[in-house]
């Protein structure tokens, strides 16, 4: 959404340069025919309004699986079918039968009024757009979503997935009018927040999109509210970032996750399409199970019990149907209202006008005694009457934004609403009382389980929150979430403070991202933005220095050899073997015997003769690296000791491992004078770690708070830490902080 102010923080392949993702070797002579149907604006073009389209889709996919595997396998092994962003074609989706369907719905001919869809040509224009999108809603829901759902239910398979950009209301509702109601036709409705800004204050616009899904799941009695989660987070994403995003989803009501990228793609890892890879290519992969176990536990906890909420907010379905694509969007204003509510711990549930009309006003006033009508330029007259009856039944209505116009009363204003405008509406809604500096960063979700209230809290800030909830103290670490009883401040304990640490790394690496050619140079980290070199450039060189003999290797993607030849200092490189690095498609060649070496830093040049590759080759070995020339362009490599001995832990960069991502092993001995319970606490830890004392695992931490309490006997003990940092330093020299700092 344009209201989301943080772009994709990574080198991303241009999505217009499409390519096949499946390699296929033909086993016999045949003719391969490829037909691509594309509209000029490159939009999706499938006619989802036509029931026959869905039938053909089922024949080609679902029924093909049925024929291949049989009904028993589908019933026993297929839990759900996931659809990802189906989208009707164009700005004004159409099908051949649309005029007749419209005539049946509304009793008049649309064809002669088509200009009203794009232009304001009089008092009837907004009504024509509303009626057009009502018919569109019915066709895409019944002919596509419902048809898929009915087929799947024959075999006990859930229909799951997300529609088009749910966080961008003004866009999604062009294709899926009243998207909230559309989600009725999915067994597990899902959202799809993208990017690294998810949940961060001031830079994301996902409140409404996620709330749309969690509200629909409750309103329509779904088994779960889902998310196609954690995609396009970038090359630098950490497990703690994933847990932060997860906690944000959880507190807004999501309890089912399809983890995007948690698999090995057909075309190597995801760095050339929508990183990150959340599979073994990720440097924190050995601790991924810790994250998944946390996710499973929290989903189970938050799926149990009854959701407690006293505020309903209108999903502006009619206003979105009446607007032109060129009209001002309500997205930013609605996000700000949602932020105002959530940052003051006023949780809310969205409801659209059609679903609202199915509720009894008096009963709804008991369930949701407060109702917010925010930035809805148009509503139905029937909705206005319903809300008046809701107020008469004891409900409290608040108006934020303009007074709505009544779409089926010639656009006249709903005068009743003006009296409901209240400047301080947020303070008039009862809520749990959270006090303390930084409380605006804390979101809550209240549940009722076995007659007992439980409040789940999430701290969006980078600082710990120390305050009170309804008078009881709570302490929430940055990015942490939990139920109130889990967040009580812990009593002080004596701290463990080992000195004289031994630190070991696995092989270091540095990407060769800066390449020169006759007439210029290219930066592979950002080559999408800077452009490609001239077509006639066929020799590229990368330079580095060595200070002493080093066992060094060049590591490349296997497909690079099909495009050209590598040399070092003029010598061809031919002895490539499979590498145990990053990805199963990597190969490496020893360089040591071909290096130019001296008593001072000595220049070595790697050249590549062929067509340009997309991803950086790497130098690998037991070395320290620094960049005295600046710009991270010409690395200087020095031999590294097998083990470092340091008085106190420090940043990897201080040890020459600033380009390293992976596991570092820390060990230290310490003495305990008096047996008892002790605390190991870190003011900084980048980014996740597994802890052992005297050879026994005592805990794993992937996100703050980085603290462990355990019992120790008197005497000498050994502490071992396996520390993993995120892939950004390895993959794109991100310069992220590393290492750990003990709490004094």
C-alpha cells in the first residue's frame, strides 16, 4: 500500500523479467508449444467471473491430482489447498455474461452507462459503480471462490489463501469488492503482509488488512485466521525479526501461518526473486525449529478461548464500491485511526455493511457496545437505519471523518451521524489500563478462557517497556510478546560473568561484488538499479589483496561456468568441486597455488570472461578481512588463527569477521562460590544462540530477552555458546552488528 512507507530493503530481481522455474529434459522427440496471453498493462488476465474458468482450472489441477493419487490419498494426506492472490483482470473486471448478470441483479442496462464507472457524469454515477461492484462481488465469490471450496469439501480439504493486497483497501476492492465478505468463501482466510516494515511504528500499513482477515474469521465461524507470512523481508532478516512479525500478526488475531520461503525452491534459493530463503541457506537455520515451536505454541494458546472486544469498526465496503480509482484513497486515514486505537490498547473488530445487516441491532449492542464509523464517504440507507436502531438499543456510535452520504438517497448526507462526532472518542472506550513510558508501542489482545480474562501483549518498540497493566507490574523486552502473567518482572539474581573467552569460527567468506570492465564498473548488490554494462563487455575483473600465504578458494554458482571462464592472475581455474556453502548449487576451486604473495598486501586479480552473472562469487577460507580502501570494494585478506582468546566478547568485525554469517563458538570457564540459582544475561546478542553449561544444554534464545536462569553447584564450570548471526553480512556486506555483550 502507498501508506506503507518502507520499501523492499534488498536487491530484488526485476519482476518483469519473468523466467521459467522448472528445468525439464525432454525424454523423447516432441513439439513444445508455449502460448502466453498478456494484456498491455501486464495485469492478471484470468476471467474469474466465469464459472467455466473455474471448472477448467479444477480439471487441469485439482482433478489431475485426484487422478494421479486417488481419493484416499487426497482425504488422508491433503489438509488444505492454498490460493495466492487470484486477481480478476483489469481495472474493471468483465466477462461476456456480465451485462445479463447485472440486469438480473439491478433491473437496468449497464452497457449504456459504462462511462459512469470511470467518470462522474451526474448523480447516478456513484450508484452505477456500487451496483457494478455488487455484481462483480457475487460473480467472483460464487463462480470462483465458492466453486473451489465446494470441490475441496468433497474430499475434506480446507480452502485457504489470500486475495489481492488486503492491506491496500482502495486497490483490493477494485478486484474483490467488499473483500471482508469475500473471505466468507475460504475455510481459512489469509492475509499477505510483505516487507521488512511489518509491525514497525510509522512505516507499515497492515493494521486494517490483517484485521480484515481476523475479523472475517470470527464473523463467519472459520477454524483459523491465517497469513502467508514473512515474505520479501530482505537479505538481512533475522530470526528475531521473524518473531517480531509473528508477534504482530498474533496480537491482531492471526493464528495460522503459511511460512513463505520455508522450502527449497526449484530454481535455487530465493535471493533473485523475493528473499529471504527461510531454508538451510539461511545462516540461522540450525535454530529455525525454535522459532517454529514458538509459533505453534502461541497459535494454540491464542486459538483457545473467546475473543474479548467491545468495539466494532465499519469496514467501508459501500464507500469503496462507489469510488473511482482516481478518487482520493481512504487507506492512510483508516490506518491512522487504527493506529490511534491500537496504540491506546483499544482493540477492535471490523464488520462490513452486508454482514452488519444480518445482525440484530439490540444483540449486537450487547456484544459490541461501541461502534466507530470512520472515513466512510458513502453508506447504504439500510446501514444508516440499522445504526440508528443500534444507538436506540443502547449502543454508542462514534463518527470520525466526513459525514457519510447515502448512496440510495441521491447522495444526501446522513444528518444523524453529525451528533455522534466526538473528538476524544478513544478515551471513552473502556480498555485495560496500561501505564508507563512507551505504552503507545504496546498492542494487546484480550481473551476469555474458562471464565478467566487473559491479555496478550506485544511491544513494538526497540526499547523495553516497564510499566503496569491494571496496576500490576509488567516488563516487556523489545519485540517480545506474551500473556500478562509471563511478563511479570523477575527477582534479581547473581549474574554469571566469565572472562577470558575462546572464540572459534567456521570458514570465513567475502563476496566479490565490485567488478570492473572496459569503460566502467558494476556493483552486483545493486545492479538492478544501476543498469547492466554494454552488451559488448565480455571481461570483468575483481581485485583483492593478501598479506601472507592463505588457503583460499573461489566459490561460485554452478551455472556461472556455463556462461564463461574464471581466471586468477591470468591462470584459468578448472578444478571446481561441490562446495558446502550456502546452497547445493555452489562449487569452489582452490586458489592458493596461484596467488601473488609478498611481505605487504599484494594485489590479486580475478577475471571473468563471458556474460555477466547476477550474484556475487565468494572468496572462502580461514582469513580475516578488512577494507582499508573503503567502499567495501577491495578486500584485504590476512591469515586467521584457529582460535581467538579475548578478555571480553566483542563484535566479529574486531576480529576480522565482519563479512561472516553463521556459527561462532564461544567458551569460557567460571567459578561459583555458593551453590544457587544464577542468571546469564546479555545487553546485546546478535542474533540467536544455544547455551550449554558443563556439556548440558540449558536453553536457546532467538529474540530478546536474552536471559537464562539455572541452578549451579559451587566450583568450576564451563559455559559454551553457539552464536548465530543473520545472513546479511555474508550475503551483502550489510555491516550489521555481531557478537554479544554481557550484562554487568
